[in-house]
């Protein structure tokens, strides 16, 4: 169950990163990049949140839960 939830979080993180990359190529981001030298904050937050979600999902999927004692 833990690996399933971790996999879902990783998939969500990948989608966020891809959406952030797509948003960084938008017209608003291009205008922001022209004046400030960096893309919009929305695209940066989407990409950063996606990376955090991927790392968190990988940690959740790889950590084993407490093993129940045999009765």
C-alpha cells in the first residue's frame, strides 16, 4: 500500500513539473523573462512543488513500514 501511495505522489510530482515547464513557455512567462530575466513565479512554484513531490513520493515508496510481530 505504501509503494502505491508513493507511486501516486511521484506521478503527481512529474505532472506538476511538466505543467510548470509548460507554464514557463507561456506568453506571460516570456514577458516576465524579458523584463526580469526569470519566468513567472507560478511556473517556478509548480516546478519546485513537483520536485518536492517526486522526492517525497520516492521516500514514501522506499521506506518500509513497521513489521507486525507474528502472533
